[in-house]
């Protein structure tokens, strides 16, 4: 499958998937004007990927969201649910969620997501700038 | 000149307002004002947590206003609603606040009032539960937000949310909300 990449802007994160490393990276602030419109092609791409993928190697979702608004959170939850379904279909999945150790709100946000889904979900503290 | 900009600045100063935008605003403006406030707070060495909460409430509040305007697109009232918006960020003795207002159709007052009353009357634990319930619902066609903006705001406040509705005329009321972090 073609690699997938969406460049970062002020209000949208970098989204990149590399089929070789099997890593989906989502990195940056997320508060677009229309979150559903921004995330829709990503969710669509994931559906296609999980349908076509015949490999049983680990797929990792690497997330670092210094800020996420509520409508993006809704989309992120939909994305995590796709990973959850894939796991139920036998895929090997891990979520690595990075947060700034000096920012309690960022950790709370990450914990909310962790509680939403049944996935191997690591919360990883990062040294802030 | 009978009225001067300095008078307006004085009023803003008395209220502790750091930045204020009045009129029709766009996503681009939300981004610029949001980043500016973040920089202002970073320069004052505020804790990251406070910066995050101020930025977050500002974005949710301004996107709520914007989504309300979009929901009225195609109606002759849309223009008047869009240009009635005002959003301020300021600081007083208790901390930072985000204070915004816009006109709403009178028929929209009761449901919004009910929503605000629920949110204001809930504990942080109850708010977390409400947030989770609402997040799990399937989005409706044409829905712009997750429907949890006000709940998310209420989870971050340090003082109870203040809000009011003042009747403007037979069609509209002015809605304002002040949130302290």
C-alpha cells in the first residue's frame, strides 16, 4: 500500500504511516475548523489498510498531541476504535501515547483515551522543552 | 472627536482584558489569538497546565460560537449573529478568564440554558461521566463538534462558570459566558 502522509499545520497534526515500520504517527496540535472533515480520509485509509493487510507483525500507533480540542478527540476515539476492532480480528497492536510530564492536563487527556478502549496502551512521559 | 480609542482601551484595562476581538471571526483568527495568548503566558512563566487550560477553553468557546454561526447558514439571521460575536481573554485577582458573547435566537435560549445549568451543577466526577457518555454517541450527520465543548470547559474551571441571557428584541437574546481558570 502507498504510504500515507498529511503535513502538519498550526491546527492539524502530522499524520504519517510507514508500511515498512508499521507505525502510524500522529504528532502535533489538533483543533481544525472541521475535525470530521480532517480525520475522515485518515479513518477511510485505515479501513482500507486493515482490510488489505495480511501481515501479522506489530502495528504501533504513536501519538503526541500537545493540544487536542473536543471535536478532534471524538475523531481520535473513532480512530482508536478502528484499532480496537483490528485487535479483535487478531491484529497485533500497541498504542504509545506521549505526554509532557510537566502538563497534568495532557496526562488527564491521555488517561481519558486509555480508559475508552481495550488496547495495549502505554502512557509515556516526555521531558518538556 | 467625541469618542476616543483610549476610552475603549481604558474600559478593557479596568476589566483586566489582555486581548479582545469583536466581530465576525474565522478559524485563522482563532489560531492567531490562541497562539498569542499562549506566548503571553509563556513569557510570564505560567505553569504549562494553566496555559493549556486557557488555550483549550478559548478554542472550545470560540469554536462553539463559530459552529453556532455555521448552524444558521442559509438563514437571513446568520449575518447578524456572526457579526455580534465578541471574545476576550483577561486576568484578574483570581487568575485568567475567557469571556465571550454573541446573540442567539430566542428559541435557542431554553435548550442552551438547560445545558449550561446541567454542566454548572455537576461535580468533576459527574462531568467526566457525562463527557464519556457523550463521546461514545455516534455523531449525527452534519454535526460539527463532539457535543462536549461545554462539559470539557467545565472540567477545567477553577470557579463556577458565569453565564447570562439578555433579551435584545423579539428575535434575539445576547448570550454571554465567563470562565475562570
